[in-house]
C-alpha cells in the first residue's frame, strides 16, 4: 500500500509551485488532498481545486462533527484537511499528498496513516520575506505572523520530525529532490 506523503514548510517556500510541477509531469499518479479554509481565495485560485473555501460557521460545524484529520487557525483564518478529502484520493488508487502546516504534521503523526514527511525550507528568512512581500497579498501584520510561524516551523524541522528536508534555493534542484523523495517509496 502506498504511504501518504505530508509536505510542509513555511508559506512562500514554493510548495505550491513544486506541487504544480509534479502534477503537470505526472498528471495521473497523484491525488492531492484538497484542504478546507475560511480565507478568501487569492487571484487564480479555484474552489474545490486549490482549496475548499468555506465560512467560519461551516468550518466550526465540521470541527464539532470530527470531520478533520487536522485543522489549525492561522492569520485569522482556519485551515484543515478532512478525512473525506484523503479518502477520496485513496479510493482513486493514487498516492495521496498532503500540504499542511507544523500543527498538522504533529496531528498526522498521531494517526495510523503511516505517512512520510517532507519539509520544504527557504534558503534564508530574508529570502522568504522577499518572496512573501513579492506576492503583494500580505499586510504587514500578516507578513510578520507568517515569518514568526516560519521560524517555529524551521526550528521544528531541525528536530528530525521529517524524513527529509529540501532547501528551495533553486527550483529545478528542489524539484529533482522532491521527485527523488516521492519515488523512493
């Protein structure tokens, strides 16, 4: 049985870009567990594909109904991975990829999913700050919260919590390392 792969790392490290490259090269090999969130969609994001966008009220109802493998509140929004989204991938016979934060990693480690864990790290905090500000979507407060979270996530990654760490200082190199990790299963 294929083991799910949990990919984590600070916002702005290139996780979404790397995953889009992977899905483009191997369109039928992977299923992506689509996370739910209460934040507003960014330009170009599609409901049901990038995220399942929902209201705070509906999200809280889903928490009460134990519909999440993991969930967290970050920068004023809720994010979570539903049991149903992972089962949908598994039922399709594809390798399930989960893109979740540090709290989510800790939660998945407590499950019987037998997942493998990969951390995508920025080359430095300064470069991460440049990437985040380059998006043009972050307020100063949001940027500071993301950088604070990045420090905590990087410290957690240094504890050996992940099976592998990829520093995304070169997109092609990082993508090659991502494929190597995934296919060495």
